[in-house]
């Protein structure tokens, strides 16, 4: 199932959003950790809701439910773009980055939405990051306030690349054809599978020149041809959503817009599986252990009853059989192989099995009791914050002249300040 929009998907989406230019931002909210909600007011279309899931999705849809978060990035974003009008919407280069430019008075804030990996949202002015939803540091760039914004290394632009550039990307690839189209050519997996139908399984670098030319023509027929947003199904399950005429699917459901298709596809996706926390895992293991103890205890009791039922045959086997070097003898009763102590009679071997069953039943009972008792979590005492500057350990204030005045708490601390910190020119 599709996990995020591809670069061509985002290009088509940004082209369809050109009608939003001039709309005013009425509210900015963050209903979930990775979801941004921009409530817009459009002169012709009224109220619109621009939703961005930073893990790879963006669409116009219904207002999301859930209590919006406040503070930090969202508060600062509201201060900069609330009541602002959208000046432009574009895909930044060929990457999965949306660039929304706003105009409010003389200010021209820019909101950059990176829809890959964990996702990020960055508020910028004059090319400098004002605030970042997530502060991140990479080898080529740093996303933090005060840093100049640097986009990641630009991938191939499938819309603008020439046939020669396309052939060069494939010849330099070490991947199979479909992954090479998806990654090196930046087309996305579903689009690549459709474009490479009949050629899949071939290494991209070994593709003949005639096949490269045919593939290039097929790719651009898909990119530049008629678009019909749709959800594509396989075996009755939704697999992907795309504005392009993909092939190899059992069924498709068309929509009037890519926004509507994306919103419907997200509703059809199965809910994410939430991994159990530590307490739930502990309880599950204890319940599983209890079941295993009880199953083994039941088998031991069954073996003991079997020995009593066939006491005469067991006694004869113990008398005539040859035990191993440990003094144990294996016998078979009703298709069940049992291991007995050769020095003990049948009744004593049966009692040994019943005693072992009782011990396992007690273990099972104890495991169930532990699973039912909620675990008490001990909170670690919070460590006091260390002073940021040396003078914070003493009495101090900022004088009207802008200098810092420091005083000790007693005569000893006064002497320490003078000896350790007083420099020439201080008074």
C-alpha cells in the first residue's frame, strides 16, 4: 500500500492548488504530531481546509477532529502567517517539498513543508529559518533557527529531464529497472511499475538503447497525458492513489480531484498498529507463560494416570528393561513414550509426575496473579537545573548601565568572587 505521495504526484497537486493564490489564512492548527491544518478563506470557494501530513501527504479536505496543540512552532507560525494571503504555491525543485509563500503587510514569510522521512515544517524569512518544527542536523545542512535554509541534494526532475539525461541516469544505476525508475529517475514506485511493464526484471544499466528510447516515450506519455485522479485496487484492497493512468490493477475508482482521491484513500487505509507498551508486553508474556505451565501440568497428570492404568505392564517393564547410564528407562504406553526412574515402582513414578504437575500449576497461578497486578512505576527525582553562568550561584542583577553587578551571600563568598573572577577593569 502506498505510504506517501511521489514527486510527480506532488507536482500535479501543486499545479491544482494555483487557484488558492489570494486566499487568506484564518487559522493554523496542529491536531496531531505530524498533521498541520491551515484554515483558508477563499473569495469564490469560501472556507477551505489545507491539510499536511508531514510523513508524505497533503490535500484539501474536511476539518480534522481532535484537540489542536498550542505552543512552540504553531504559536510562532500563527503570529507570522495568520491573516496573511497566499502569494504562491509550488513544489521546491523536484523534491517532495512544498513551498507556500505568504504576504502580510511588508513581510513575506515562507512555509516549507518537507514530506519525507520523519517530515518537517520550517518557517523562513529572506532565506533564513525563523523556526523549525523539528531541529535536525544532516551532513549537508542544518535545520535550526538562524540557519540559512538549504534543501537536500536535488533529485532528478522527471518533468524537465531530457532523453539523454534519462538514459544517463539509467546507465549509471546499479539497480533493477523498476527501482531505478522509482529512485534515480524520481518517478515513484507505482508509476515506475506502469512505465516498465514488459521490461521488469532487467537491470537498468543493461537496457538497450532502443528500449531506453521506448521507455522515455512511455514515461512522458504518462506524465504529459490525460490525468484522472483515482484509487487503484488489487484483490479488493486499496493499493495506491494517483493522478496518472496506472496499469496492472484489478479495479479503479475515479474522483473529480486529486485532493478528493487522497482524502478517500487515507480513509480506506487500515489503522496503524500501535505497539504494546512495556506493561502490556509484560502481562502478555506472563499470561502466555501461565498457559504453557498449565498445558505441561495437564500432560504430566495424564502421564501419571496412564501409569496407574497400566500398573502391571509398567511393573513388568521396570523389572525386565535395561535402564540407561542415568538409571532411567523409556517405555511406550498408548502411543505415548514415557521416561521412568528404573529404581522406583510404577506408583512412585506416577506420584513424581503428579508432584511436578502441582508445581507447574502453582507457577501458573503466580504468573496470572502477577499479570493482574498493575506495575508501580518509580519516578526518578528531577535533577536541579545547573546554573548557566558562574554568577548565577550568587546574588546578581543587571545595572542600568548594562553591567552585571554580583555580590556574595557572605564574607567567604565575597572573597571567592574577588579571587576567582575579578579581572582588571572590573570594579
